[in-house]
C-alpha cells in the first residue's frame, strides 16, 4: 500500500471545464481493464500526450472506433435528447465511482431530468454530437469536458446534468461520514 496526500484538481476543471484530445496511444487489452496491476504506462502516456497537445487529458478509442475511457477515468455523455451514455464495461474500467454515478443518473431519470441510461458502444462521431461530456473517477469525481480535439462539446460550457451529478457526488460524500473509519496515527 502506498499512502500519499492527493492534490485536488483545480476548481477551474469544474467551473470552466476541461479539454481532452483523442489519444494515439493504443488502448490496453480488455484483460487489463478487469485486473488491478501496476502497468500504468499507457495511462501515463495518454496524459503526457494530452499535455503536449495543450489539453488536460486524453480519450482512448478502441480498435473499432468506439469511445473507451480516459487515462484512469470513465468517459460518459449526455445526448441532446437527454440520454446518459456510457460504454459497456467489457473492455474498460468498471470502477466504483462510475457505478455510483450511474445510481445518481437513475435518480435523475426518475426525476425527469434524464430520459434514460444507455450502456452501449458509442461511436466517436456520435459522441462528438453530445450535449455534454464528462470524465468520472475516484480522483476527479465528475468533471465536465468542454473541448474535445479543440471542438466544443455542446455549447462549450459545463452542462447542467454534469453539474448535477457532481453535486450529487459531493452530497453523497458529505453524508457518508458514518461510513468512515477513524485511523489513529501516532503524533
């Protein structure tokens, strides 16, 4: 186990949104999405490539031209007709954070803010037409993507559903204090 103080992402990631690029780094084989290993080289290369290209992160595209995931985060979309879209989990990270966010999205469906949730392949051409795009993960939580390969997503500003999912995440984290276990540390 490695314990370190995690640096928070800048507030601008959430207020202004982030920029991503389509990565040229080949995606890891599906087996590595289902096991925990220390092979993070492709993940690091995606971020380095993005930074070199003036973006915050990159997006892996699979061999079939479908959206897969980001460096160590899931990628989700909200279509113009209010459908929450996410790739299937057969070849990408099936993380705890995205599963919790999917529960929040179910709540938004019941409230009428979303029409439905669809876990299915997402062709890049379809993804680029989304009203909203977001990165979801344990470190970034729910962050709006406003530019993909220098092209705006939706109106180029953080979307309403993405903001609401982040609010729901933050509310959930604050209310979960009874689930935390105090760990005594020596002085």
